[in-house]
């Protein structure tokens, strides 16, 4: 392989940049799974809807991007609350039913998006123009901005969980549902909160991806699979696990195609996950 | 009834109800002027549904036009054209089922389709078995199993593949950018004949310094363009991609300043809108600049605006013009029998045998494919400089080499 | 034989009669090919449910379909193997791979297992897409041979490439497979599986090698998935590894929905679900864009209001009219000697 160090370094940066967007998805998924014990397979559609909401806010209402993005997050958080209340609360305990419901939801949202939004590709205004010189490599500026935003959001989540009462209760609830009740916060409220936060994060991820690439009603499926891979690798319910696994997966995605070609890039993540799970079935940071 | 018996009743009931539907749905309807049913398989759902729907609508619009003018007089009967679109889902298995429906249930003798070569091959299997004519509407790469061949009496290709534009593109490139020599190719994984590109490039004094192949469904072109720029090319050619705009944007964001060629029919206006004026310089495109549309294309646009609410999708003129050719072949054959229509196509090999929206054309391809079953018609070339589109004109593609 | 068994036999006989008569009654090549697909879907849904018997579920069923389809197609296309052999070999291939993967996979539980199966199936599909020399890469395989002529007593030379003939062939294969699966479920092997589902640790405590039984179950289920894939390949005579194809994630979702909507507790559940939903999808062909929405809405409605699936509806109606005593006999599968 006559691949220069320059290209490898570029691959690393590219991969990590993308990885952070998937981390936003994974954080939401792992929160929801850790606390509600439901695999929210429709999360990809929340990601997609968040992107479309922001698109409409910027295109039709001419709002500035940052404001639109925040509104998008609020909007999807509200949607998450609605879904939790109406759908997932009824299905507590029957996780197969919850999965099917999430799948049904995915189908509805996806085809609904096609019908409502139409098929034309759209793009959210770019985050930034032009190239950026980062440690000797050229990176498109908009990717840099995306990474920064994702990191800020993740840090914000971390701070929330560590310092606020609700945050600590959520962490406790993930480990031990009764413990959270002792704190005076009911499981339903926990579920609502984590759903809201998870959906807001997914919406942010969708917005970032929508400005880097294109919007399409089907854009949510692939990040969902990547998000699931991340939480399996990192361990269900573990936030640091999601971060580290996200970085690892990003690295794999960025480097393997360059070094070994795309065939290996397709199976790479599976092999890594199998390897990790064989050694440690709960994932890198998971707990049983 | 007991539980077990109840259960079988449910299933049997379902089967019965379905039988009901079938008999209801199949009740024959006698129409007064005859209807010529033409099927069309396009990806109506899925990631490139914009293209699928757009191309389908164009044919529908053309059929509307023909019907408004009184239909077609063939073999003593008057025929109204009716288009039956089905979803190919870009999946050969689903397309095979849909094609069977069109051919066996609806009785179509002509089927348009598709976009992916695998789907085209699947459609042909069904058509051949039923002796219906498969009209290939698009092919990413020629010569693949979905394409025409002497062994396939029921396949005619109505479109030009994007590789036919390489030769006129390279000539144009040498005219406008005589200094540029090093060419890098970025192509999708559909089986494009890259060896042929290398040969053609060499003939025009260009040197291919590398190529990158990406899988369909790729949204993120950064890794490919990173490697492309590492080879320091003067020219990057994005082959056969409706996402040429994104590719160009990626290249410019990485600091690429050279020439960019897009040989797909994506219009230069679309590329411009995606990339913005700063990035749009030194771009050659085989898409049609609609501000220089021919009268036929204008008619397509007008009809579209009257009938559909979405903005006009400029790739649609391709199938509009294919429908034009199809109707002309029907008229020449003076029949609705597939074999006679194929014979009509075979006979239209002289230049200017028929009119298309792009200009006069004829059937060709015998040298390369063994039969003259490929439409040869002019291709548009435009140049984008400093955010402005300069329409260069039409050039004849090279289909036979 | 008890009254219940007699009812059951009549029930199955009625279904069999309907299935056999259907192509002749409907009289259209197109409907025959639809029926063939429905029958294959039934096999896939029922084999998916088999995994559910050990308390897991797999979202990677299509990956094994893909393996079976490609193995069978390549054998008959490139090696010229006769149909019966390639069909069986394809299914066997899927089963063996499942056996191999089963050992690492079955060590993880619940949701981890699910995600692993999804990743595995996507990887198989991507492998098919990228291993061009073997699998024809992106374009997939076209021109897969249909089964050839066969001399059958009483019927003479039968060309199984024809639509009706292939339907009956598929029907026979699937019926036989369903019979096998049904028998397995009621056998000691099946009860062991149920025991494992109900309580993992206690089963281990009585000396059952939990891992081994789980892996066996997974292999058998995936064997039939491979069989279904191979049948599909020879029916449509073309397969493709693209994301939107029959081997993509969407199909897995649909299979799971067939199973749960039909009813996951009983053997007839997936049969009913596959038939009903396949028909719904066929009838909604004119409204293509709304098709996923309709299926999704049905899925959510069933999950919220009929958690036991469609097969439980006649009983629910029955409970309205009849007294409680009749219904206690119809408790869903719980590891006891229940015939359902």
C-alpha cells in the first residue's frame, strides 16, 4: 500500500468528524435504552425529522441557522415526549412489542416524510465555507464546526447528568429504577425526560448531517445502524462507552476504506464488535 | 366454534376475500378506442425517487400530448396511450414481480425501464418470456447484462449511456483548457468501462493519473476526494452521478482549483445551486441548460408546470425524448406488435431517421453491441464559469467505439 | 383422537385445499407468482418465530436468506448443480454459518444479540456486494436457472420452470418444512427450548447445556431462512445485494412485523400474519407511497390493541359470546403440553 501518511491522517480526521455525529445518535439511544429499556428503532426518523424541521425553518421562515437548530431540537424533544406518553408508556415491559411499535413508527414516519416533504433533495445552509488547515491537513471547515457542536452538546449532557438533580436521578435510574423513585422522581417522568433529551440530540445530529450532506426521507436508517453498533460496542446504558465506541467506529470508518478497501470497511465493524463481545459480552463499558 | 377451527376460518376467510378482490379487479372493461398499455418500471420510492418519478412523469406528459392530438393510428385502429408506472425499488427481485404484473396482469406489450442494469436485466427476463418489448430507458454502463445484444430480440435501448459523451467531452476540454493534462476519474461502482476512458483520454492527449470507485448510496465523498487530490490532477471527472454537485462542493472545500467534468445528465443549473457561485468555475457538464431549451423541451416543461406542483426536474427531458422516439417507431411499424416495432427500430439507422427533443437521431451501435438497437442523438454540453452557465451546444456522441 | 385434534386436522386440510386450488381458481400467471412469494414469506416468518422460542429474536434473518439464495444460485449457475441439490445446499450453507456464528452470538443476551444479528446480515449483504468475482458484485445475479424437467409418476414430464408448477413445488417444500418445524416444536428438543426461554438458569441447573441448545435452534431457524432465500432466488431468477433489495434491513423489519402481527405465541400466527400482510401489500400497490405507512399503522395498532396478534382475534370474539370455561383450554404456549 503506497498510501501516504498525509492521506492516512486525513482519513483519521474525516472518520472522527463523522463519528461525532453518530455519537449524538448513540447518546440518545443509550439513554433511552438504559432508562426505558426499550430499543428506540425509530430514532433514525427523529434524526431525519429534526433535519427537515430545521430546513423548513431556514428556507420558508428565513430563520438564522442557529435559531432554527435550537427550535428544531425543542420541537423534536416535544415529539419525543408525545411518543413516550402515547406509545411507549403503554408497552412497558413487553420489549418485543416496543420494538415492533418502533419499527411501525419508522415505516410511518419515513413514508410520511416522502409524502409530505416530497422527494427532492434539499440541503440545509452550510455551516461554514471553505477549507481549514488543521494540524497540516486540509479539512473542510463545515466538518470542523460540526465536530465542535457535537462535542459541546455531549459535554452539556455530561454536565447535566453529573450536576443536576434530574441528571443524577437519570443515572441512578439506569442502574436501579427503584433508586430513582427514592429520589422523588417517578419512572414516568424519567422516561419522558430521557426521551426528550435523546430526541433533541438526534435532531441536532440530523441538522448537522443535513448541512454537511443532503436531506432525504431515508437519511435516518444508516446513522441508526451505526448508533446501535456504537452502543453495543460501548455497552448499553453507558455514556462514556458511547463516546469511546463512537470514536473507535469513526476511526474504522475513516481508515479502513483507505487502507484496505471498501469490502473490508463493510465487515470491519462487525468483526470488531464480535471480537469485543466475545471477550466482554456487556460491551467495553457496559454493566450487566 | 372452537379456537383451532376459528383460526383456520380466519386464514381461509382471508383467502376467500382475496379471491373476491381478484374477480372484482379483473372484470374486463371495454373501451371504445383501443388502449395501448405501456408499462414503466422506475424507482418511485427510495433514495433516487426524484429521478424515478421525474422520468416517469415525462413519459406520461408525452403520452398526454399524443392522446390530446387524437391518439395513434396504427394498423387501421386508433390507439390511446396509457402509461402504467410501477415501482422498481431499485431491486431486481421486486422489479421482476412488478414486471410480471405489468406483462401478465395488465397485458402490456411494451415496458420502459429502468435505471440500474440489474433491474433492466430482471425486466428483460420477464419480457422475453412473455414476448414483450423492453425499452431500456437508462443504463449506467453499457454492455452489461441489462443492455442490448444480438441474443436479445426484445430489447431496444432508447437512451445514450453517459460514456458516449466522453469523447465529445474530452475534445471540448482540450479546446477550452489546453493546459490541463492530468485526469482523475471518480466513478460509481456500476461497471463503467474505465479502460475505454483511459484509451479515449490518451487519444486526446490526456493522462489518467488515478481513479476512485465509490459505492452507490454514498453520501460522503470526502474520503474519495482526499485520495483524488493527493494525485494532484488538473481535471477531475465525476462519472455518471446525479450527485455531481456534492462532489464538486467537496472538491472545492478541499481546496481543489482545477477543471471538473460531470458527464451525467444532471443540469448545470442544479450543480450551480448546490455549489454556489464561488465554487462554480471551470465546470463542464453534459446536462441540459434549460435556458436554451429546444421547442420540444419547452413543451415538456410547460406541460409539467401545468400538471404537477413540484418544480420541473430537468433530467425528465431524457425520457420525454425517448417517448418521442418510441411513438415514431410505432408509427413506422404501423402496428402494436413488439416484433414489428423492433423491426422498425432496426430499419431506422440512417442519420436523421427520427426527431428527438435534442435534435435528429438514428439507431446505431452495431459495431460495439452487434445490433443497431441503441439510439444515437445529440448531447448537450455546457460550461460553467464564475457562476454563469454558458451553453456550448449539442454534439453527437460516439456510441460505436 | 380428541375433538381438538380432529378440528386441527380439518383446519389444516382446509388451508391446504385453498392453497392448492388457489392458482386454478385465480387463473392468472401474475397471481400465481404472488402466491409463490406469499408461501415463501410464510416459511420465513415461521422460521423467524422459531428463534423466538428460545426467547431471543433475530433481526438478521435476511442475511441468512441472502446466504442461501446466493449459495443455491451460484451452485446451479456456475457448477450446474441440479435444482434439488442446490436448494438443499443453499439452505445447508445458511444453517452451517449460523452454527458457526451461533457460538459467539448466543453468549450475549437480549438486545445485544438482536443488534449482532442486524450487523451480521448487513455484513453478509455487503460481502455479496463487494466480492465481485464470486457474486457478480453490485449488479447481483441474473438468469438463475429455474428447476428443470422432472419425471413424476402419474403426471409424466413436468417442467418445473413454469409458473404454476413452480408454485406447487414451493408449496410442497414449504409445507414439508412447516411440518418439520411444527414437529420439532412439539418434540423434546422443542420443550428444552421453551424451558430455556422461561428460565435460563434453572434449565442450566438441571444439566442442560443451554448454549448448545440455543445454537442448534439458531442453526435450524437459519437453515429454513436459507431455504426460503433459495426458493425466492429460483422463483424470480434474479437476486441483488443492494440496500433496497429483498436482502436489506427493510425486509427484516417486515418479517418481524408479519410474525408479531400474526401472533408470536402460536405456530399459526406467522402464517396468518405473512398471508394477510402480503396480501395487504399487494392490494396497496396502486398507492405505493402509502404502503409502508399502512403496514406501519397496522403494526402499531395490533401491538397496542391485540398484543397476541391477529390469530387471537377469533378467540377474543369468542370470549365475548361464550363462557370462561371454553377459553381456559386455549392458553398460549407456555411450555406445557399444549396443542395450538
